C-alpha cells in the first residue's frame, strides 16, 4: 500500500474512528501502518483523521465535482480495511 499515488480526481480522504473501541482496531492498525506511505506518495492530498469516542469507523472519499463515497469498516481486520480502502480509492477516475 505504501507509495501508491492516487488519481487527481480524488480530492480528500476523511477517516473517523474511536480511540479505544474494539470496533475501530482494524482501522487504527491500518492507519498506523499505511498513513506515512500514503502521505509521502500524495503530499497534496488532504488526509483528515478524526478520533472521537464511540464513533462509527468509516472512511469517506471526496472526488471531483463534489461526489462523496463512504465505507463503514467497523469490526474489520486491518487487511479487510485495506481491501475496502483500495476499492474505494479505485473509484477515482
């Protein structure tokens, strides 16, 4: 996953997760592992990470023309989160 540059039509990524909920564990692990490489490969892409107690684990991608797509990743492993994330960002054309 690290070092992958995304299409220019992907304008923003937002990640919402709980700091300590077991349902967010896979997303937290994915972010810890993947964020440095994602940011290095896409320095101009805003990647916003928001932590709040009890929030649903989700990743929201904003594409050009204001189109947004959200995926919920509660109770998934880090590898499952990565698969869903890859499918999400591949929607950028």
